[in-house]
C-alpha cells in the first residue's frame, strides 16, 4: 500500500491572477492632482474587449487605479460635457484622434457604491506616451459620480 505524504495531498497552489496586457507606458510630466510625484505609469487593458483597465504607478507600487473610457462612464457619453469642457477634451485629441484615450478613474465609496471621477479625466496620447489630468469646469460633474449602488440591504 502506497502512503501519500501531507505535501502530496495539498491542493496545487493557485496561479497568480493574470494582469491585462500593457497598452502603453505613460508619463504624466505634472503628476496627478494631489500626487505630483506620481509621473510614470503602465496602462494595462484591452478596452475593445473589457470596459475596465489598470493604471499602475511605476513610482509607487501600491498605487493602482481602475480606469474606464470616459465616454463609457459619462451619462450621455462625450456629448454630456458642456462646450468649454468639450473644447478642452478635443484640444488634447479626445474624440479627434484614435490614439488618444480619455479615461476616468473608478472607486468604491464607504457605502459600497461604484463611483467614477468625471471631473478629472486622464487624457493619454498612446503615440507619444504622455498623459495629462484635466480638471473640467462643469459644476454638475462630480469626482464621485455614482455608477452602481450596493443593494445588499435588499433595497432596489
């Protein structure tokens, strides 16, 4: 009779989660608002297939943002923005060039609601590898626009 050791009966270790592919290495020369030292990032994801990607800091390994294309996050898409903000986005190539992305950061608030920052989109030029965080002027926009609510309490 064969006897199995404890090591042989342990389940195989789970594989580490697979990160999405690197789309671009991005430099934000002015950093991000409130974090001027965070200037170097990897953008990961396949936005043609998945609505959410990752923006991972190369300056601070603990800094990872979930991001989604702004036109998907904003109610009404890019048409949602006022004329001044639309001009600002277009000036940086958003909606004009295929190699420019406007991304919004995602977060979960203390109540468990999925929120998106519509007021401070990240504009990334994939060709040059440069990015910039804009601050839009529309006072109806929020840094915590609620996308999905936590309905775990049974309320609908």
